[in-house]
C-alpha cells in the first residue's frame, strides 16, 4: 500500500500535472501533499497543499495557489478544457499513502488499518486491547524505508508494521 511520493501517480499525465503544481506551490512558499486526478465529466483535479512551517493551509493559501495555477491550467494544450480545480488543505485527519506522508507524520499519533489480523502477525509485542483486530492507534516513531516498515508506540509497547500489511493509515488526534 505504501508508495513512494511519485509512484502513487498513475500516468505520465498525472506526473506532468504534479510537476506544474509543485513548481507553482514552491513559487509561492507552499508544498504539495497529494494530488488526485479523476477522469469524470468534467475532469477533476484535486490538489492538497500545505505550508511546511505550519503543516496546514489556510483559505488564503488555497486562493493564492488557485490563482497562481489557473493560468497554467488554461494555457497548457494537453490539459483537458473545462477541468474542475479543487484546492484544499490535507486536513487534520490527513490520509497517509506514501513514504513521504509517513515521514511527515513522524512523532504524531496515527491510525493504521492492516490487511492481516494483528494477533496473527504481531501477537508477542502487541498490547492485548489490539489483539484480534485490524486497527491500531499510536505514535509513529520511525519510518524504516530500507526494511519496508514503520515503528509505532502502542500503549507501553513498540511494534513494527510492514508496509505490505498496511491497508490504510491516517493522522489521528491524541
């Protein structure tokens, strides 16, 4: 489930969109958290932006980004005419889909839903209240890219969860 930052983009078209969006965001002091392109009628481009200092985006940031990006959307021939543009903050409970997202969530409380029952894979070190389920909530301690796993603190125990076992994850509140 966990993908590298750009591997989540499914096509060359999305990679080109990401490149333009990233350049525009950097030009106004922001960054891209995520980008979704839907081939609906009309096509939809949803971009999640944030300020690296505050880790969020204000309405004013979204308006600035929209105004800076619109000329590119309107002038690039390869971008479908009539595309709907949505700009937003990733939100408090932001989805964690990529390695980049996990790295940005270090030392935060996250919720992770797994593909496997937690007692089957992680029983010895797993606190009893999490055994038998598919979901854990705890502090993200480490992202082990070379080992393809994350480490979390659950109650008074630390466990490692393999990226392949993660179905979905998001930042949570304490």
